């Protein structure tokens, strides 16, 4: 908790030197060191409850819906029939909450490495941990990497909701991880991984996309705005085994009534298309 | 300069309480109090040179192109023939730099209230102040509000590149400002104003859009990502006297060669369309 000064938490990281985002803390709800990482849950004055892992903001009550909806619905809606979904990571429950909303999803398997994150989220972050209550979900505590070695050709969609590539998640940004996911997919399967931001680390985005492209016939990069993440956005690398796929043409098109019924606050079918439209400097770099 | 501690500058404002963005300062290049505001120019360790007015970051060398290109090219490319353009504010020169690139623009008039901002930008921020060198430009020091009272039906596009609605720019967010701009426009004219962000102040966005809609037959809201602005983005309210206009269909469609020739690093014709696609919670609130 050395970064908490005068009730302000500052997020500093080697990944974005010389710039930092800070928020005012009303109360520290929980602080512990698990087997994998430092876990901190705060009540903030302006962002609601905040989950911090290893000093990096994972989600705030104010804006978590944007990330959770987009990392879930972008790949799900790219797939014609996403019946069985694997979530790697996502220990707060927010991605499970979103995936369970999709009408074609019948079965969700989630593998989170840190039981403490699940426990803390259930206690302090019920707006996300509600995802664990879905009858569609089977939750395993363990290493997603190891899990997939024993599950080949089983999933339609694999979503990797990881922390940044420093600490326990570093293996999830390597090419062999994309190869492993490929082996765990059914035909025409799709993967979607948190993949950093173009403003802070265009090389990370570029490399992650390259690893995905090396393994999948089609791959792309999209993004969502999340104000409390560094640079105010977060990106996703999406790969598909379907070589005919058009990522910007959602297979499930939602009406305004659907958006309301599914309580979607960020995702809609138009923003699905727009998520893949990139600024010129990014488009040229990733070409 | 009371906000500079241990060589870090923190941007705090009543508009976004409880959260702040900070950057590390290598050197303060200039600091003064003009007749209108506190002016600070820093060399930062990770964002290049930074212009700060009244404690709020106006632009950083790293990402200013995003804002300047979008506030200029969104309205210019919505117009069939934007020959004569008025810029209100924009004392750093960045908007003039971008407007001058558009092939149909023949004449640019700029009215900036604070001569000191122009002077300081010319000395320390030449990558933006280069805009003042355009032979298309006539630069006036004065009040844009007063200027427009004497210039009716003169401009095809009016761009308001203002600071936030605290301090000298507060009048530029009122309905009578939109009425005045309307009177200064030629038939089918277009206005574009900096209008805050949906994550920090949805009511400000909503009110500004309402004022614009009350005066113009067509109006909309679009946005660009700018990591060093609060919430990582900035929005624009655009109004048009052409009731047949489709804001998301640019009249000038740029090729990759055009983007390169015009040194556009953010704007392209696809991102023009995507800029108007809004998250569900914003779409519903502004409907």
C-alpha cells in the first residue's frame, strides 16, 4: 500500500513511465497478498468500488461494464453459434456475467488461477461477482494454460480476461498461448484476448496481433473506451478459425429492446463495427 | 505552479473530482499569468512538450494530432465546399495547421482572445504554431463572440477550439453562442465545438447538444480518443444548416495516399463515420 498517499491511490507501472492516473480513496475494504499477487479493494470517492491487482487498476464500478461487455460480445457476436465458451482469468466475475447474457451460449467454463480474487470479488464486488451465479457456469480454480492442454476441440469461443503482461499473466501474451487456444477450439472457433492499448504500447499490440495471425487464418484488433485504464481505452486481439469471417459484421444483431433486456450499457451492434475502425497511425502500423 | 510536486504535475479540476492525471516534468519552459489565464509550458519525460492553461492540460506533443485533426476534419469533411473557415480560440495554432490542409479551404480567419498563448506557442510549441504560417490564414487577437457580431453570413465552417467551460471559455457553451455562430454562417454552414466527454460529464454534453439542436436543423455528437484528456477522450458537438446532411457520410473521401500527403495521423474517412457511433448509455441519454 506504499502508493497510497493522503488517501489518494496512484497507479504507476513500468509499462507507462512518466504518467499516472490517481483516484481518491474513501475506504480500503480489503488488502492482502495472495499466492499470485497483491489484491486491493477500495471504496473510492468518484469511481465506486475499485479492484487493484499488483498496483494496477483492474476495474472500477463506474466503467467496468464497457470492458466486460466488449471483451465478451465482440467475439460472441462474431460467432454464428457460440454454444460453449471458455473464460481464462476474469476472477471478478464480470465477463461471466456478460457471456451468460448471450442467447446462444449454453455452457460456460471459467478457469481463474487465483481463488482469492474470486473470494474477494464475491464479498466486495457483487455487481461483477453476480456472474458466478449463472447456472450456465462451471468455475475451476487453476491455470488456464494447463487446463487447455487437456481440453482439445471443445470450445466455440475462448475469452482471455487477463491482467497486463507483467506478473502472472505474462504467458498469456505469447504465441504458444495462441497455439494452445487454437487446439482447444472447435471448428470455426474464435479467441479474444485483452491486448493492451495503441497509445501506450503499440509494439505490444502489434506483437500480440502477430502471434494471433501466425496461428489463425483471420485476426484483427478492436478497442473500447474505458476511462480508468491507462490512455482511457483497452484493446482486444481477436482470431478466428473461420477464414471467411468478417469481424465487423456481427452475426447476432441487437435491437434497442435487446440492449435493454440484456442490460447492455456500452455494446451495441453499431459499436461492434466501429470498434475495429482504427486511427491512421494504428492502421498503418498494424498493416 | 502549486500543483507541481516532486517534478510531477497533477491536473485537478472541479469538473472531475476524486480522480486526476499526472505527468512527470523534465523542465518548466514557461510560466506566466496573462490577462486571461495561467499559462504553463513544460517539457515532460514521456509526453513531449505540454501546454497547460489554468491548471488543465490543453495539448501534449504526443497526442495533440488526434484532437486537432478530428475537430477540424469532422466538420470540414461534412461540408461540400468549405471555402471560408472561422476558428475561434485555437491559440496554439494546431487547428489552423489542420484546417489549412483541406484542399477546398481558401481562407481561414482565426480569433484568439489571448495574445500570450499565441506568443508562447510560437516560441515553445512550433509543431502546432506552424499553423500560423499558412498563407490562407488571417489571425486576429480578440473576442470571438464580439467578432462574430460584425460578420454575418460569412463563413462555411466555424470551429470553436476552446478550453473547458470554466474560466474564459464559459460563454462558448451557451445557447446564445450557437445562435451567434448561426448568424455568421453562409447557407448550409456547419459549426463544430469542443464539448466535453460523456464519461466525465454527460449532462454537459447533453446540454451543449441541446443548445445546438435548438438553433440548427441538424446536430450530433462525435468523439476522438486523446489519452491525456480526462477520461481519455474528447467530444465535439456539430450542427449544420443543411437539413439534408448526413454527418457520417464524409463529402471528401480520402485515400491512403491523401492521408499520407496531408500527414493525417488520426483522421481517416472510416474513423469519420465511427466517430459518431456512441456507446449504448450515451446513445440513450442523448436520444
